């Protein structure tokens, strides 16, 4: 494989850029770099958050919606159409070396690269419920109110989270529905301020749920007293785990959510290490990740040595090669 080595022993020319992660951001960055005639390679662990999306109507350019796996398929085909190599694997360690970076996968495969773009995303914490994947596919469990709150307009919506988080997200969802309920994930009480906001917005706050299931059409919460509460849509807001460990091991800074802090060019605090998409402290959206990819890939291209397109035998023109000037009448 291009740029691949046995662990640390190859003398192959380093890649211009290694891209870790094959979600919308990583694949877009790969396409940009290929169109800049740069040597890049994508390592794909197969865990893009986009794979959970049944149909997104919030993705620019798809007026009739697009399923997450279909979008990933199109982005992959676009990158591979420009010759990008995408390999299956999970990078376990990222180190600095004389050429820039050395990335080593769990299976021992390794790649050297002058620059690295991290597109490793976040992993959502999911509620403990049977048939979760089917519930997501049926849109009775939804993961992003920014992405699909519109599709839940005027449904009976529940937000499942610790009390204050549930109320804050319920307030956001009141834009879309008159019936939004906060269901507590634990026994903690809401703060005075959040409780007041819930009352003002007519958001009911239920005690902690003991069980959550779905019946194909609705989600059903069972409370401690045995009562059941049915909702058309549930948004679990239990947090997520940013996959930023490769960068922090090199000294990159993160925010309170362990998401990477980057500059205007999407570079982390580690020179040559860029980060894009959900792993970055920003709005977690496909369109944002794609924009990040364009900025980071362009920044990497500008930092690499110029790659002028010239024939191997071409020589700079001399004065004798130029046509004689003509006199204007």
C-alpha cells in the first residue's frame, strides 16, 4: 500500500499527509489533497458517526435527503476516483519523527507523513435500551436536534439526560414542537434556574426513568412508580467521548469536553497536526466538518514544497529562446 511500512523500517518517501478517519470530513480532505496532486492516504476504522443517520435532510445538496451510509459511499467514491487510497485500520499511536509523523495501527501497519489531519470524531454515549439501532433507523430515537429537529416538528418529543441538560435541550426543541418533555436520566434535581425556564416554556420534567424501550412506532419510558410515558421521538443527550487521544498524547490542547482546540487553519497546538470535524471544539455538523476539511487541506497544501507541473526535460527559457520583439506602428 502506498506509504505503508513495516513498523518503522521503511525508507519510502513519507506521505504528504495522512488522514485518520473516513467520515465526511476526512474523505473531503482526501479529495482536496488529491486534487492538489498531493500524496495522501486515509486510515478508516469504520466508525464514522454519519453511519447512524437513517436519512438527513440537513445535508447541503440533497434536497430529498440522504442516508448516512450512502453519503459516506459517495464521498469515498469521489476520493477514490482521484486515486486516494483508503485502508481499513485503527491508528493506535502517533509519534513525531524526523520526517514529521509516524502513525502505527493496531495491527502493526505504519505510515510516515509530513502532515496529519485527524478526523476521528466523537463516540456518542447511547442509552441502555434493547433494539437501539432499529429505533434509530425508525427515527423514534434521534441523535441530533440541529440535524433533524425539523423532521420531528409537532411530534411528542422527549429529551433523556441529566436534569439540567435535558431541560436545556428541551428548550432548544421547543422551536419544533409544542410538546417537549425532559426525562431525567438520574435522580438529580434541576437547578433553580433551569426549573424556572422549564416552567416558563411549558416543559414537563419527569422523574428518572427506570427503563426505555420502543415498540416500532414510539419510545416508552417506565418510571419507578410503574407508570409508562410514550413519545414519538426521544433525543438521548448523554454526552460523547471525543477521540482526541492521539493528539493529546503529543501535547495538543483540548476543551472541557476533550475536543481539540485549533487555530484558524485547523491546526492543533502541535505543529503539522491538524484536526477537523466533531473532534474539534465546534458545532458537530456534516457541513462544518466539510468546511473544516477544505480549510485544513488547503493549509497543508500551502505548507508543502511547491509541486509545479513541468516536463522532466523542460528547462527555463533564456533570452535567446524568446521571440524577437515587434515594433508597434
